[in-house]
């Protein structure tokens, strides 16, 4: 019950927060099955929003067990990935459909 | 080709595990194959539709559409699994008795089959849409299509074989115990799904309370390994669970236990109970 209340309260806060903050502080671009930049530095211990832009015609799945994210991004489109709060450290991620080339790492500090 | 095989197999194996458990859990229930086939068919169809609209779903709800979709799919599956277990707690013994007497077939209603068909459909839908997108990507890129497609199809076949393996493995359990074993498997499955669902809500930016990682067992068993993935589907193994995931996991297990108890002890023969 309490978690439901917390959730409802959070939704409210989030809507307020969403009105103020822009989502594209961090942008990650997929092109020819590679991520640019391949390394992103983000602040530790806070939630971070990353916009992943897929410029390829084929879909890609942004995946990272350590970041607890699994997100399909259709070809020629973009997706929003919300992560954190992260302890300081390195958090690798891959494009699951092209794991050989699509690799990157998020550094929380 | 091997790469495609592995990627597809990894996705299919999760749905395959669920189908195998559902098959074992419905042992002796008439018409169950038809229901499960309907579930798989609807799931495949749904997967194709979801894949087609992946872009639209993703951009809905300020970019949180996909997470909300996944969370809802998992949430509905959890409810269906609870419903099934409650029903089974009440009728499981009759079915087991009947199976012992006549081998197969009972006349009990088809109610839980709708629930389980939906669970199968949703599992196939969720994992299948990723397979469809992956295979579509291969087709769209146009290079070495046939070998990659072969890999993909082999991956699906391997997943189906795994499903059969799960099923026959569970069949080795004696009739007397099979329903309690499958009930507990389903309870753990549901708890794991619920924990996954709440993480999707977190990724959507909705449920962000209690979002600190409690422990990290990636050194022991990586969630990315095949065994890690199996345990992830089966009991909801997560190498870095958040506080919220643990709370939800435990709550669902307790709720499932209480529900199964309540169903078992409800007055089945509607005789006036003296103790009440």
C-alpha cells in the first residue's frame, strides 16, 4: 500500500520534473552499428537520461545488464534510456543485434 | 550464422522455458495443447505487430512507451499466473486423482487454460518481437541473408527443443508431486516477472523509489550468461537487484502463498463448517 502511495507521489513529482528538465542532456548516436561517443561520463548517484539516436535503417537493442536496461530502438528513430543512480564506476553497454561493433561504456563519477 | 543463432536462441529460450512449465502444469487437462497453440500463435502474430510498430510504441508516453508496454505485459502475466495457481490449489488434487485413475483427461472447466494461454501468448509476444526485429534487421541490411536467416531459424528450433526438454524433464516428476512442483515454479516465475516489471517502470521513470542496488553477484553468476538467463526467467535471478525489486519479489511470493492457501481451504463441498 505504501509503495503504491510512493509510486503515485513519484508520478506527480515526475510530471513536475519533466516539465522543467529537458531529456536530451546526453545523446548517443548509432551509425553503421557503432555508438558515438563510445564513452559517456555521467555524474554518479543521480538519475541520468540518455537519448539514443539510431541513424541506421535497421533496429538495434540497447542492452546492459549492469545498467538494468533493455531497449529496442527502431531504425531511423530514437529512444530515451533512463539509468541510475549509479555508484562511481564503468558500466559497459552493447547493441545486442550487432554486438561485435556496437559497444560502449558509461562512466559514472 | 552462429551469431544469429545465439541471439535468437537467447530470446526464444526464455519463452520456451515458460511454455515448457505451462505444458507440465496443465498435464491431464483436456484440450490444453490447443489452448497453448492458440497462445503461441497469438503471441507470434502479436510479436510481428509489436515489431512493426516498435517506433511508435517507443516514442509514446514521452519515450517511455516501450518500458510501459513491457511492464504491463509482465504485470498481466503475473496476474494470470496467480489466477492459475489459485485455481490449481483448489482443483489440482482432483486432476491428479483423475489422472491416476484413467490416465489422462478430466472434465474440469477450461478456465485456467485461458489464463495460461494468455501467459504463453505474452511470453512469446515479448521475446518474439525482439526476434522479429532482429531478423527484420538482417533482411533490411541485405547482406548474407540466407546464412543469417538459417542461423535465426535454427535458433528458433533450438529454443523449441529446449521447451520440449523442460517439459519432458518436468514430466519425470511423479504425478503425485507434479502440481505442487509446477505451482511453486509458477510462483517463482511470477515473482521474477513482477520484479522485472517494476524495473521497467523504473526505466520508464515512474517507480523510482527504492532504486538503490542491494547487492552485486555478477562475480558469481553473470546474468548475461545462458545459465544466468535461464535462472533469470525461472526464478527471477538478477545480479544487481534494487531494493524495490526485492520488495516486490517477496511480496508476490507471499501473496501467491496466501492465495493458494485461501483457495485450498475455501469450502469446496459447501458443507456448513462447524468451526466457522
